[in-house]
């Protein structure tokens, strides 16, 4: 078969076939009487082998080795091709993301395009100082997706704070994107997402924070509860009490409970929650008292609440107004645990002086 016919049937141009021949990849089996190249069936199979390997991304030199070296093993080469392909896909994906963000900024001219590119590059800089400057100077030209991505990947606390501030100041709605970060398999990303949501005002961030109260990650639950406490959302009370029992940001949790106790029903609800975890039957929630275990008659300790946690719960009653908290402290001043009793007695004296 002559070169023109081979080119038509294989889809490989005559010029490329000659190039393969010049590299030694392909050698026509014969010549016609007029000196034209003549390809055998075996030659044509080799052409298809070459094209198949090219489709995998092999260089022509690698193809020559693969076809001519009897001892050639493809595994290492294929692994390398996988790595190169992944790197290429990542680079192309990054470029596509950058182009979409530039398009989202709706630049009016090339100066605007260059400004967006400069900010995006600065947000991705290896220098924390450069990232922080970019966050503090970010304006409307920075797409919200870029800010959210930067917030979720930032590891430097000061830079992360600047990025959260920039996101809140931008006025753009990145709430849904941040909420997706709560489902990240990386704990640090989940924490950054919930802390960023906590700094956004409005009903939608608050709704996501309410949902986060049931999140399986205790850190996410805790940050959501603290944020909701400052917003006056009483749904956060059980999680805040859990934080006090567990000793996780317990001081902040107690402050949040104090802020929530702005009306009598909520104050009583908080006091009852603290009392129930302590194990005492004082207060308006006496009908829901837990079984008494340990301690003298009239005083009880919760069988699963350890002593340090009971002290923290007692301390948390300090700034909860109302009779429910006062009656609980009176009973706790006679508690079998001396640390609890001393703490309750001290708090009662403070309440008497106010």
C-alpha cells in the first residue's frame, strides 16, 4: 500500500508518516519499482500502535522505547503519565476558575482585568503579609467566590481575620458557599467556615448556624452556639451548657448564656438546664429532677457529671438572674462536694450585695 492510501485509511498525514520514518519509528517494508514507499499490513498495525500510544500522552521517544524494547515495562511510565495528567488538569482547572472570577467581576476594560488578576494572585501568595494586604484592600472587584476560597484555606489567624472582615464588608452573599465548607472532610476547613458564618449578619447566616447546632463536629457546634448566643437565639442553650460540662470554651459559653438570660422565662430555662446537668432538683424544673445519687439527703450529684464540670456549672449560675438560679445556689451551698458548696456560697454573697 502506497503512502497516500495509508494516509487516507489511517487518518495520519503523509507528512507525519515521513516524520515517523525520519525518527526511526516507522520503516516501510518495501519500495515499488519507481522507488515509492510501500507499506505492509504489519507496517499499518505499527502506525495504529503509534497513534494509540500518542493518544495516551507519550512522547515519540517514549513510543519508540515501548515498541522496540522487549524488556520495556509500562507501569512506571503509565504512573508518570497519570501524575502529569493530574497536574495538567489541576492547572487547567485553576485557569478556568480564574477566568470565571474575572468574568464575574464584569471588568469594563483591561485595567480592571489586571486589577482583579493582581488581587487574586496576592490572595494566593505564599507570603502571609501579602495575603493580608490583599484582604484589607479588597474591593468590589474581588469575586465573592475568591474571598470564600481564601477564607477556607487560610491558616494564619491574622490573615484569616482580615479575610473574614473583607468578606463581611463586601456585602456579597457568600453564605451558601461558606455553608458548603461545613461539610468539608477537613476539620480546620469546617471551623473556618463556621467562624466566617458567625461574622455575617442576616437571616441566612443565622439559619445555617442554627443547622450547625446539630453538626457532628463539636467544634462547629460550639462556634455556632456562641454566635447564636450573641444574636439572642435561645436554641443555642443546650449546646452552650454542653460546652460548660465538657470544658470547651466554657467561659465564653457562660457569657453567652448570661447574655441570653435577658428575660425571666429564658433565664429560668437556662437555670433549669444548668441545674439538671448538676443533678440537683432545685428551681422551677424540680418536676424534671434527676435521680439523686451520692451526697446527703436533700442534695444530689449527677452520676455522670464529673466534679470539675459541676463546679463550672455552678459558676455559670452566677450571672443568671431570677429565683430559679438563686434557689439552685442555696441548695448547692450545702452540696456534698466542697468545691461546689464553696463556689455556691461565694456566688450567693455576691448576689446579696447587688
